[in-house]
C-alpha cells in the first residue's frame, strides 16, 4: 500500500465509504463522552475549537500544533481523542510513508474521524474511524512534509535521523499530554512506514517511560530485495507479463532454481527488469489497486501543470535500476517547480481543503509556511535510504517477547505487495503458532465470506486482506482495524468471526471473553434444543426459564437479559450484534430464535420473523442489525446523515 490512499475522483475508491455502515459505540457511551470534563493537562492553545467543513462539531476533543523533533525541526501533529474513553483508551501513532508523504492523508481519506469529500470543502464523519477505540496521533514526518518544517530549511535526511526525530517528537507529545504517558502505546503506519515504524520502535523500547505494546504496518516496505523479487512473480501470475518476457527473465535473471530480480548485473536481465518496471509502474496500471482504474486516466510518468512538473513515482521499487535515479537527479537540479504525486491518485480535495486559509487558521498553521502538498518531492529525492531490510530491527523487538506485531497487506497492491511481506515474515524464523488459514467476515444477508488469510508466529502475525487498503472493501477494512486489536493482542488468538472490534474488556482480555461467551451460548443452545425435542416447540417450553447470567449480561440498571452486557458488548446468536442486544441474546440462548437463528419451528419462528422484520426496518433507516457493528451517538449520527449537496454550505464555522 502506498503512503497515500487518497480516493480517486467520482465513485472510485468511495464504494466502501458509501455503504450503509454503523459505528461501534452504543449511543449512551458517546453521549457520556460529550459530557466528559476538560482534560486539564492538554495544551489549550493547540485545541481545535472549530473545524471548518463539518455540519456539526465533534463531541471528542482534537488538537493541532507542533512537536519538537531533533535539531531545529518542528513536526506538525493532529491528535484526536478517543470517542470511547480517552482516559483508558490506548495511544496510537500513525505515520504515512513515501518517503516524504503526509499523515494527514491517512486522517482525511483513510481512518481518521473525518473523510474529505470531492468538493474539497466538506467533511463527513467516518463510522470506521480508529478513534472510536483509540487516541490517535497523526504526525507529519519528516520535516518538510505537509505543514512540518525546519528552521534551517534543510530537508535532506535519512532513516536514522527520521527515527530519532520521530522519537523526540513522541517524547514531546507525552510532555504536552502527560495524562497519556502511562497509556498503552501502539506504533502504526503504511508503505515506507515499514521502515519508519520498526526503526522508531527500537528507540521507544529502550525508553521505560513509554508503555510500548506493539506495532502494526500495512502494506509496508520491509525488505527491498524481497519486495522486488516477489513483485516480478506477482506481475507474471496476474497476467501482466507475456511469455516472451517471462522466459527471458528466467533465462537471464535465474540460475540454480533461484532468481535475482533485485540487483542482478546481467545486462539482458537489467533490460528485462526495466521493461517490467515500465509495465508495473508506468504503463497506466494502478499500483495501489491492480483492478481499479487510474484516477484521471492513464498517467504519464511526468506531466505538466502550468509551470509545475508533476512526478508520479515514489521510488520504492527496482531502486537499483540507475535510470530512475538519474532523471530524478536531473529534475532536482532544474530550476523549475516540481511536485510529487503518487500515481493513480487524486489528491485535489485534500489539498484544496488543507490550503484553505480558514482551515490553516483552525489548525494553528503559521502564515509563512508554504502550501500543503500530499508529498514533498525535495524530501523524497534527497532522502538517503540506509536500510535495505528491517530484519535486525524486528528481531530485536521479537527478542523482547513482550510486543505484539502485525504486518497486514491488501492482496492487489503492487507498490508493496503481500508476497514480499509474507516472505519477510517467514525469513524471521519465528515459531509457527497457527498455520496459514482463511479468516471470515459476516456480510449480513450475504453470510460469512473469506476476507483474507492469516498465519501466526510467536509474537508476530501476517494477515492478507482481499482488495485494496484501506478505503475499499469497507467491511474488510473495518475488520483489519479489528485485526489490529485481535491479532496484535496475542499470537495465539484464533479470530474466526469478523465481530472483532468491540467496546469491551480491553485489548488483552477481549478474545478470551468472547470465547467464553460463545461457549456459554453453545451450551444453552444445545440444552434448549434437547428440551425442544422432549417438550415440543411451545413457547413456554422454550422461553419460560432464562439461562443464568455468569458473564455479566445484565443491564446496568439491574434488569436481566436486556441491553448491552456489563462490558458493553452486544451479542446475538453467533457472536453477532444488534441494537436490542441482550434481549435478542437471551432469545437466542433460550431457543435459537434471534435474527441470527431464524429457522426454529413453531412460535419461536414467529418471534424470529418479527426480529428479522425489525432488523430490515433498521437497515432501511440506516441502522445495522447484525453486521458486527453498532450505531453512533445521536449527535454523531445526525452529523453523519447530514449529507448536503456539494458546495451547498460555506467553508466556515
């Protein structure tokens, strides 16, 4: 996955965002959050008082300002507090990659609380935002990217300097927000953050003042050699390379049943690899989603917009091919303006929004800073890549035996393909806990579907997801946020059901709780079935005696079997979730008569039919009944439903 996941124009890439989706928290929880007292330690001068483009301001607090990096560097941050409970939720750092691309792209187009709309002026609430369960820190790094800057205006840097600068910024964050210092800390990112995150984690693990718990990298660049070698196989077996080219590659790049597509010196092999590089990166294919069209049509490697040269190559594949770097250096020496855009993406909406004077003022951006661009060409071209693999960094983290690591990939991304990352995880030679297997998502009426594959080692997990990450395949993207919790929580966790992103007992104990409750549900279903065989299917025989409540499934007002569980988890039948929660759960435990088990005969069937009718009405009203998610609070829902025509309201508070 690229450092960017900006949506293409029109409907492309918005398919997931426009599905009927329910947020995670029950209504009362976010209402309580809206009444939460002000956090006294947070820097008041950085709080965003009013964010332009929203129909209604959020109930959670958010901050924008600057953190001190190393030297004279000032790194811009945007921090959004958790909608669940800021005082107990973990802190998650997010970094986009590039190198040289802004993490605000992740905030506005991927998993932030707001999604930028095509008009470049409107924000809509994201029902799959990561801040539903975590306090999320978006950091623009390195200096020169986005709104980050350096006093000396020197933006040439390298992997080691960036790791140190990010570490200093993270320490400064906890100085500004000391109330979060003891919270669980997770480091996450995508693309070139496959380098940023592990190099930063090695520094953080040596600082006892930070409560590092784990890291997760999506479509990350973990090893150049394995990324390049796997990409050629990926391209051929996806029908991108013809038999002539493949035969020539086998002849000139391979020997003794081993191929070197990374740094081969054979002239014919180099020529063939240049052709592969052109097909994959410059022919018009979308490198971030092979099966999606390119935004704006087939792109050229270079294009001109007025007096600006637009480059569409982040330079992360086939880096040993010298012609790539030669023309990049020629552009660097030229006197003209150069802008870096990832290929096949449309970043106009985000750029328009973030360069609006009202937005810059709301984010406390100094007036003298230049315009915001999603990627910075100077940072990218002057970036010195010190590491060819992250093997030593991951081995240091794994040796500690206390961090949970997740590497996850969309299976149609060619920029950092899944095969290379899987090879990389295998090369770490960790103890296999669970063999590669599919994981499933419940699509509601569509039933359970394979959403990808997962295999688990001791303290590290590799996960694939069908489709592009993270703006496409909304339900799958929803689950990979859950996978961040479920698979990172323990290498031994067996996550089959998609109902993984819960408000419940916490990141570490969640899956144990679900397994226990599922076992209880199975036990009572079997008892109810046995009773039905003996007594028939009368309503009295099935529903008169409720099961005991060993796991706190009572309402908080003391009434049994209705509403959410004490831990806030809604259950129906097969660990599904519904707005009437405990009532449907009680029905399913008594006789399998919930919306998740609608095949019971007799009067129980009528009850199930009524439940299904209510579920259909909820879906028609925009409320999901059993798709492993829940409805946001009333004010948040009102905002999410306020879909005014584009440009129908001004961009001001």
